[in-house]
């Protein structure tokens, strides 16, 4: 009789694949809902990695389109996402570095379907609570402050022009390290000059 072989099980996925696990994505989805419910609030995602991949893995699937004009998403992660890549002018989701000013206009939706406006996901250097930007609007009691570094100020002017014909416009998700901040199109930003 041979001795039984030991069977090893893996309790946790390797950190490089953590974002692709269903429990991780479910937790991240609830955290992203919290971020959109309270614009300007910094939310820490439960990841040891850069939150960008986790945000993408949580929100995107084969039924949406992605633009990655700067190549911020690895080929392996794009394959795992299963999304169709398109030009930024046509994409439902656009991922970019915040220090790069876009030379395109994203999809703003239509009056019949404003929800078809694009979601832009910007990589920032850091997110904080100093008095740099003052935010107001739905989900914010009176006013809240947000400090962001690594975002070119031209983004705020573009966001304002894109969201000028509400309900048309875009939503923003800022990502820095494992933190995210959501800025829906209904959020007003002052002090971004």
C-alpha cells in the first residue's frame, strides 16, 4: 500500500491575481458604490496593489468598451477584462494618467440616454483632504474639501465643459495607490482654477 500524498490547497490567490477573484471584486463594488454615494470621500480598496486594476476588473466586462490611449493597462489585464478597445471618443470607459491633458471629447450621452456618458478613470499621485478643491452637490452635506496631486488643472476645466449641459456629461474616478475618489457629473467643483 502506498502512502497517501499530501494535497496542497491555496487559501489566497497570488497578489498579482487578487483583483480577479470574485470576493475581492464584490467587496470593491460595494466600496465603489460608497465612493459614488459620497463624492469626494477617499475610499481605500482592500488591495495591496495599485487600485486601478481592481477598479477595472470590478466595473468592466466583455459588454463594455475601453480606451487606454497611454497603455496603462497591461496586455494580460486587458485579456482578462475581455473588453473591446476603442478610441477615447467612442469608449464607455477611458483610463488615463491625470498629468496628461486629453485631446479628445469623451462620450457625453444623449438626452434620451444620459447614462451612456463615459466614465473616466484617472491615475493621480495622491488624494487628500486639504483645502485645494471644494466640492458640493448630491451626496455632500454642505461642502467638502479634496486635495489631489498629479492631476493637470486643465482636467477640471474640461470636466466642467463636458458636464455643462446636465444631464449629459462624464463621471470621474480618481485612483491613487489603493485609494479611490468618485466625482459624479452632479458634483460641483470650485477652486480648480
